[in-house]
């Protein structure tokens, strides 16, 4: 080790990030003491994990039950051909790569499905939940546990060149069921199996999610978005839909404290691959867009 490296402090590697005034050394220390659960280590999840590890989030808990395939490499940035050939689970391959990126943080991989039976243990002691999943049953389960345990979570989805994100602060913003009271029926709209997906769209949405997480974890919660943010990279569009009025809706979850996914009344019925439970939403006078 060179003398320059030997003289580095634990925060030296984040010097440029700390020069950003809203973060500073205080915010960086907050990041270092934070714990994040990333559900899904595929397209969104791999970008999220990579970004937050480099940002210095102190503990990343990674959950994914899938193994790598060659078609993942187009958009799942933590992996390489050797990982696919070795038949390594995504969570394990991600953890190995992240430990080489930042040896000063804790990486905790779990090769499991997220279910009502294990989600309370998975969210234990975490400060933020990040959505890198590919099915709405799991997202509604995350919404249930987020609201019940008062843990912020950040939803994200992509299909084609489109993507979107919602930041959910229990008790302060609308939750997923305020926006979509019931999960959409599967198979009714295009998925990334049929419509494809562009890597840049994944990077944009995951970077947006990561930025929102960094705001919360660094003590800048007031800076988070209260909007549904939608990107269309191909049509060069960026839209925001205010969700402020929805927080007063008679929501089954955040108003009536009903948690059917967490209680096991509605299960995650299948291990869904990319897009198989997508939904297409439309707003008045706006084109429809997909979720994945």
C-alpha cells in the first residue's frame, strides 16, 4: 500500500460526494451508519447496489433467488460472462463484486424469494427498502411491510425505453395502494419479453431511486419527490404526476391498516421473470406506459 493510501481516512474516498453541501461530512457519516434492503439484484437492483456501495452506505442486504443468464448482461451492470458460466446466484455474484468495489461496507446476500414468511426478518433494522423486483405481488408485500413497520421504500419499474419511480414515506406520502388500490391482472399488456428493455432506461430509473435513497439516508428527507416520476428516453419526455391529494384517500393500507399481503391472505404465486406481471397505466391526455 502506498503512503498516500495508508494516510486515507474512512471517509476520504467520498471526498467529492461530501463537497456537495447537502451531504457534507455529517450526511456521509449517516450514510455509513445506514442499512438498506435491496429486493432483487437484476437490472434495477444491480445498479442500485453498485451506486449505493460506491456512495458509502454502510450495510447492503441483497435478496434475489435467481441465477444469472447471458441475456441479463445487457442491462445488469454488476455481472460478467464468467459469473454466468459459473452458474452463480445473482445475490452471491453481486456481493462478491461489491466487496471488491468497497471493502469498508458490509454486504449481506440472501438467495431467497421475498415472502410473507420472511419479509419481516429481511426488513429488520433497515432504514430504506429499495424495489428491484419484477412482479406486483412482491411490491404490494413490500408496501404492506413498509407501512406497518414505518420504513421508507422506493418503487421503480422499467419497460422498453420507459421507466418510473415513486418514493413512499409511511405516514407522510401516498403509498402504493393509494395509487393502485389493487394489483393489476397479469399478462394483459406488453412486457420486456415482448417489448424489450433498454439498458439506459434501467440506469436512469435506478439512479433516480438511489438518489432518493441517499436523500433519506443522509438526513435530507425533505428533498425527496412527492410526485410519480415518469421517464421516456426514446420520446425525450420527463413527466411528474403529483400524488399529494392521494394521501387523503381512504387507503386500505395506510388509512385502515389492512395488510393482506403481509398477513399471507394474498401470496406471491409464482417466481416471475422480467415483465411477466407488468401493467400499463395511462393518465388523461397522456400516452400509456408500462411497468416492469
